[in-house]
C-alpha cells in the first residue's frame, strides 16, 4: 500500500497551489504515494484552470472545517489567505497525529498573512511545535550536496547573541545527531558547529560567544559521545563541506546556514523539521508573490520535499 502524504496549500495568493499541483504531475510522486491536498478547493481549482495545469487523480482534496470563503488576489498579502494557510497546517497536523497520513509537506506561507489571520507564530516550524507539543524542534536544510542544521530560526538578528546558550546549542546538536542516525542512517555523523563571530572570535577580540558558549557546548557534546568540532568560521567551513562526506554543519542563525545551503542546492533544497512526532518537509523558499499567478513557478523544491519525505519514511520503517 502506498504511503499517504498531506500537502498543504500554503498561501493561496502565492505559488503554493501551483507548485503543489505541478508536483503531482511528476512520475516519481504519482508512482510512489497517495497525496492529499489540504486547503480550500477553490484555491487549487483556480490554479489548475487559470494556469492550465493538466493534473488528474490520484489525489484527494481535504478542505478543513471553518475555512473562510476564498478571495484569490495573486501577489497580495491578505488575512484570508493567512487563515487558509493556518487552518491547512492545523488540519494536516491532525491528520498526521491520527495516522491518517504518514507525513506532511507544507506549502510556502507569508508570515505576515498568518499574523493578520491571528496565527501569531514566527513561522510554520514553531506553529508545528506548539500543535504537537514537541519538547524541542530543529530545522535542517537538506540537499544532495549539503545538510545544514540551525540552532535558532525565525529570530531578529539583534536577538541572536542573547538567545545562543550552551543549553540551546547542545539541545539542537543532539536533535540533529539523532535524526542523522535514525532518518538518514548515517552511523557516525560528524557535526561541525559554526562560529557566531568573524574568525571564530579571534581569541575573544571579536566576540566572546565562542569561548563562553560554543566551546563549552562542544565539550559537553563530545562527553556524550557525539563527534563534533568547532567553532569554525562559516567562510572556511562551507568551502570544505563540498569534500567532507557525512559532515553536517550546524549554523547559529537563519541566514548563517540558509544562504550557503540554498546556493549549493540552486534553490532546490528541502527543509526538514526534526523533533516532531511525524515527518514534515517543505520547500526551501517562500510564497513568491512576485510571480504568483503567472504559471512560471518551479515546483522542484516542493517535489523534492515529497520525495525526501518518502525516502525518510522508508528508512524509518
């Protein structure tokens, strides 16, 4: 029996419905799983007919109860689209927790639209943590050439140094290590932690976070039997990673890790959430309001999110 995957609509004023439908056309997706599209039927129908996407079943449409009437305005940020995105994520979470679906793939959303609709989370990852009551979660960007985990995610840059603690670094690296062994079947993963400051703080001259936070965290992790090194300056490590098999970088803040990961994957990386009671993957991009409604959106990252989810399911089983 094929595994069942839920794909959420994302922001329907963006490219979410378009790339979801286009992904269903790919032979690897059609052959390997049963897809449930979660969100307003009008949003998927609009994308299908306006953009002439020749998608046919097998897929199931699931419209969450309480979804507001749809007013599609490509490229516009609206509370209606935010409400649909938030309700779709809630519904997909319920489907996963009940065992109706084996994994979820989340479409790209506008955080501002979610906030306008009353979903006051920094992002979908944090909302999923709340909905599942997961103790700790971590984001990891995955591509064939690189894996990058993040210690902090959706956080203003000025807050990062105050949020980086020995406990948080240790907690996130443990999550990454566990996932690499369980889901990617890497028996002895090597983890490289990036420095926060230029040149790894230059012995304290350019910042003390490396000495006071990151180095003690690394010592604690080594004491737990985890192969970890650092802190390593980002401008050095990412050049080395291309030739370092089974070495995974852990960055300290969002752009610290996302920029090189996206560049190395040419925008086709997959966002995996670690620490949830079910598998969640997502494309590595946003709702792309600038091209919404034009039919030019590339579905490759979302398609890879589906395929990566299927591969991880096989390994877990």
